[in-house]
């Protein structure tokens, strides 16, 4: 039931337990306003009479438990009300997790560690967001573990991270990203270096467990782990590895019965594996669309989000002042490996990169590793285990002068001098 609401746009009246789904047209913006009742966007409550703006390509659902009226203005590609959102199932899942947290509180135990899995475009990130929002709204302090290196909700693409959730996600901007723990992976798919991917998963699990030991609320809050949509072969093995590294208690499988059966078969019996339907609202995203949203994530890192603009800096960095590495040597046939060396060693090996023109546009992670720390081919440990303290993009390289120009969120000098190169490139159009 929709009708005109005059200058304030199109009015939609939603019955209880229904949702309004809409997509913003390319190049457009859409404003959403809650007129009456209660409504939420992916678990974050809407405020009455506040205008929320969504940028081009946004795909949004306003869900209501009790009924509400909202107004939309601007050009939407689609806008319709759906009566069969799986939110009730997600809420039940949340209730079960909350029960586990209460139990943990009583028995001085740890709260639920949950892994969300499924193929691409089934709404994994959205389910994570909903569950985290519901938990934090009850005063919990869950941790989001982001293992989706293609579409990270926490940091730039090519990273793996953990973030303590202290307040519900902002309706427009998502979770506030203060002090996340970020590791450099370097590419948008785990398959590029599965050894490194698994190793960083273990590192995150270790850091999280350490935090749980000293922080009771974090321990009770547990974690929600978002994973990649690659669920076959090594991608599947990475999920099994993650389940064991984090000692997960619950696995939520979205939409794929085969994956559900495989995990039930391969995970220890005490792990609860639950199959959940995907929401009909989740929209498939094309390769281009994914690339765009990756680009947007990097742009946001440097330039900020609509409300808060950042002013990045450009300056020259002398080649002699930095050391640049790539993690993982190109793999060579087993028979060619030096005696006593395995493929694992090559994938985790630190390869010095000599700066040249081909560095242009690459995203580099600035490692938090101490500048004095000795690094060598055999000593990649320190670097792999050091979180990242920021990112820069190489915008130009002058091989004659032996300097490169970089885009950086902070003015010169760089906070640290050990840089890790990503496969990912960003062309700064500003
Ligand atoms: P990937 O693994 O490819 O990163 P995903 O499985 O994590 O994808 P999401 O990012 O959660 O999927 O969802 C894909 C898109 O669908 C997002 O833009 C999200 O905002 C949108 N979306 C999710 N649920 C709904 C819904 N109920 N109605 C409308 N849009 C939705």
C-alpha cells in the first residue's frame, strides 16, 4: 500500500513483520524518513523525522516488527514491500545466541563464537550486521571478525580484521570503525595465497582469544565471523580451518544445503550447524558492481564518507627511506624447490620489491612493525604478525630521482617504513 506523500516523496505503509526494499539508481540519491511507528534498517533503529540519505547503488530494506510508515524521495530503481523476509528466523537465531551469552555469564564461560558462511550474494554481511546490532542493543560487546577480503565492511579490500562493536551500526554508514585490528592480506580473493589467508585467520583468532582472557565483556559477547563467498576446494578448507582456529560454537549456513551437509559432516559434533534461508531482498552484484564498491571503500578511507570529509595528503617518499615487500613468492613446481623447503614456505615468504614504475596506483599497507626490527627473507614472522597501521597509494614514481609520490591520510612523514604491496590498485581521480 503506497501512495503519494506530497513534497516529502512516496509514502509506504508497512504492516507488522514486512519490509520495504529499495535500490538507489546509479548517479542518484534517495532519502528515507520514518513517519510513524518503529522501523529498522539491518537491525539499526530509525529515528522519527530524520532524513537518511543513501547513495547510488545502495540496496536497502526497512523492516518493521510492529508496523510503520515511511517516505522515500529520490530516484529508486525498485521499491516494493515484501511480506516474506526471513527476519523472524534471524531474530530466533539472535535469541539463541543471547541465551548462550546469558549461560556464559552465569557459568563464567565464554559466549558464542559464530561463523556465517554461504556462497556470494546470500546476505552474509547483512546477517552479521543484524546479529551484531541486536546483541549490542542488549548491551553486549560482540566482536565482528571480517574475513571477506573482497568486500570488507571494516577496512579497505585485501585486509582481514576484527572490530569490537560498541554501538549499533549507523543507518547510512554502517559500524563505526574506531581502532580495528587490521592485517594485510594483499588481494581480493583468498585463493591468491591460501596459506597466508589461513595464517592470518589463526592470528586473528589468537588475538581475539587473548582479548577474551582479559576482557570479560568481550568474552561473553563472543564474535560473529563474516567469511568469503568461496565455498569450494581450498575455500571450503579455509572455512573448516577458521572454525577450528576460532573454536566456533555455531555455524550459520546461508542458502546452501550442500555446504550445510558438508560442514555437518566435517566439523566436530558439538558445533551447531544451522541452515538459514537467504532473504529474497539480497540482490546479486555483478563483477563491475563489486569492483566499484571496492573502489568506493578505498576512496572512503582517504576522503571520508559524505558527512565527514577527510583531506588526504600527497608527498614524496624516497626509495631509500622505505622497504617494500610482497608476501609470497610465485609458486614453483615442487621438484624445483630447494631441499628442505615446502610450498608453504614460498607462500609466506617475504619478497623485497624494488620500486619501479609498476608500483604506480598500487595500495600499500604500512606495517606497524618497528622500523628497527630486522627483516629478512627468513624472518617474515614479525611482519606477518604485525597489524597494519594505515594505507597509502602510490600516485607517481620517478625512477630518476628515486622517489615516489604517495596519497596518505596523514601528513609526512610516514608513521613506519615497512610497506607491504597489495595486488589492488586505486586510481585517485580527485
Ligand atoms: P558477498 O559475499 O558477495 O560479499 P554477502 O553474501 O555478504 O555478499 P550482503 O553484502 O549481505 O551479501 O548483501 C548483498 C546486498 O544486498 C547488499 O547491498 C545489501 O545491502 C543488500 N541486501 C541485503 N538484504 C537485503 C534486503 N532484505 N532487501 C534489500 N537489499 C538487501
